[in-house]
C-alpha cells in the first residue's frame, strides 16, 4: 500500500506541475485532473492506510476518556 500511495502521489504531482509549466492547450485539464486525483484518490487511500487497525473510540472524547485524562492530570 505504501508503494501505491507513492506512485499515485507522484502521478498527481507530475500532472499538476506539467499543467503549470507546459505550454499546451490542455494544461488546465492536467491541473484539474491532478487536483481531483489528489482529493478523490490519494487522500482516501492515505487515510485508510494510516487508520487501518486502529480503534476510532480511542480518539473520541467519551466520558471514559475524559475521566482518564482528568485522573492523569491529578497525578501530576
């Protein structure tokens, strides 16, 4: 998955940069496809890769987690 993320990121970056620097009639489409690829392909893959195997409840502010934080602050 790490290599797929790198390949997609490099393809998106290449598309955006070539749209900026090449003097072709479809340069705006290159920038647009690169931006869409970044937001609709790369970011969801990145989020999935980094959240795989983690419990989202560990990162939510529930009453139990708030009590844990309060108890850890009292000890210090």
